[in-house]
């Protein structure tokens, strides 16, 4: 694998805007979508990344079982009120759409950094923008990217058994709005009826005990680009839980796939994604699979024997709450202060670096299957909301 | 964050029965059969009064952490 440079297309801004990537430039005027460089892989390297993604997904499924069987949810900071619904959803398998593994890959070892399982973004860039870039710049090369096709295929699978219309809700940022608009478009292409609503516009009808849209019509299926841990800390939290299956559902219907256990409103992503989007998962994965070649040592009770590590808050987002410690010294962030959520302490990974930047490889899963990759580059060791997206290809 | 949460909390609400007559707020807190909140209506303020105007729908109970002008929920 190698990072190469090239001249950006002369009208790249107009081209990426046309396909929905309107947030291509950061507040400081620097490009977020950076096509002055790209990463080139061999097909063998892509095969390795794809296989690693599938294997980590298998480990995560086992970890989900272990978390529930060993009652580890309180340790993860998950509210007790949500536990019955999480158990019921895990067992009844309501539709789950997508997720993104963030991987460290230096050309030799692949290591899981974290799993963005509930509200991953960077999708428009990975699924569409870099695909059109490839057609314009390297039409004879290939790309690890079947996101668009797999999204439409998944919606087609769901078409006949999810209640319609599917409401698509976002929290209001431009990136989230465009991500939801893209996902909604793939659902429409699959033949589903859809509606958009902002998360703050969702209504609760107290008389009929259901959520309603702006026309006061009941909402039966909701895709929400808004994390479960936020929903459960807001005034409608109890209403959200009331639409999910109660503890009795598991006893009544048994631990099997059963639509009656989906609750009165279908939430996508399902509430069990709280098990995977929580960074405690990293420590639990290591505990269950010590020494696994795709995992980094990670602990919940402190860095133990690690002298160089990353401390992450369990529910941190976009690089917030991350401290990088090398040889006992904090290089980025601070070790002072305490997070009420708690932390995970994860060994430093060997990362790909080039041109003074550090790359993280976001490996996408659609319906549990590897589906593509997006690469983010940062000047420092932590990926955050100003890290650039750089396209890739393989030959 | 404060704006959305405040909007939800400050909305006037009454506890009513299935015919729209005023009940003690405790009926809604305990989940008495048929009791539910009614938002933005008005009444004489006495138990049994009819509540006029308003709606059974409240909004703004989500989106207070993200919401307009804030970081989104994606990552």
C-alpha cells in the first residue's frame, strides 16, 4: 500500500457537491474531501482488510452474547431501564443496517481501533464521492466499495416487512442531513416510501401513546442518525423505551427471531447497537480473545502493563475525550479529570503514516457483511471531525 | 441543548381523561387508565373541567443534545 499524490480535478467542488458531498471544505477553508492524494492497495491487501472486517464482526457477535450472558451492561454504563429492550432486540434481530470498523493498518498488521455501530457517517464520501472520483481519474482501477449496491439490496430485503413509510431523522448538522438524504435515496430506489424529519421535530402523541411526524401521522419505522445514548438522556426517553419490547417479550416469544418482539415502532439502528458503539466493547473483545491478531490489548480498569496507550471515554465521539500516552507521557489530550462514563485503555496501534499524516481505515459493514472502505487522515494521532477524507483504489 | 429541552419542559400541559376532562396530575404520573397529557390547552382549572384547544402531541423531546446549530449525531 502506498500514498500517492495527484492534481485534484479542476472542478472537484462542483463535482462532489452534485452527488451530495456539500460539506467538502472545513471551517478554516481547508478541504475535508482531499483528492490531492489517494491510497493505492494491491488486491491482496484489500482481501486481507475484507477478511479482517468479517472476522471482527464474528468476534463482535460473540461479544454481544457474552455481554448479555455475563450481565456486563451496567459495567458499560448502559441505563438499566434499557436492558430489557436490548436483550429482546438482540434475540429477535430487528433490522440492522450498517456499521463502520475503524482499523489501524500499516501494511503488515490490522488492528481494530473502534466500532462505530450506531451512527456512522462518512458514508456519502465512501459510497459515492470516491466512486465517481475513481471513474474520472482511474477508470481502469478498482475500489473496495459495494456500499451503494448493498444498501439498495438491503432495503429491498426489508421492503415487504418493515412498516411504511420509513421516517429518516437526523440531528441537524449538514453532514448528518446529507447522510440521511443519501440513505433515504437508497431506500427510495429500493421501492420504499420514505419521509424526512429532524430529530427535534418528532412528536409524542400522549393520547395514543405513539410517536408522530409533522402531520401527526403515527411513525412506525424510524431510521435515526442520532445515538441511542443521547435519545435515552432526553425528555422522550421513557416514550422511546415504551415503543420497544418489554422484558416479558423474551419470555413470551422466546429467544428467536420474531417480529412481535420488535415493539410498536421499529428503530433502525436497533437499540442493541448500544453494545457495540460503546468502547467498553474493545476491552471485552480482548478479554474474550486475548492475543487475537486483529485486536489491541484493552482494559477497563486502567492501563495495567501498558506504557503507551490511548485512553478513550466509553461514549466519546469524533475523537473527543481521547488521550494519547506514549512512554507514560500524554502526547495529546490530558490525563487529568475524570469521566463519569469511565474509560477504556487501549494499546497504541502501528498506524500508516505518510506526508506527515496518520491514516485510519474505516471498513464498512452492510447487513453484517464487508462492503467498502473510507480513509481519514489526521495531522495528529487522533481522528476527529476535521480529519480529511482521502479516496483509494486497488489494482 | 438548553433551547430544545426548555421548549419541551415549558409547554403547558394538563392531565386529562379520555373525554378531555381535567384530572389531577398524579393520574398521569401513575399511569391511570385513560389518563394522558394534553398540551397547550386551557380550562377553568378545576378537576372535571373540559380542556379546550391544544393537542395531545408534544415536540422537542428529542434533539436537545444534537439539534440545529450543534454537532450532529453521526461520527
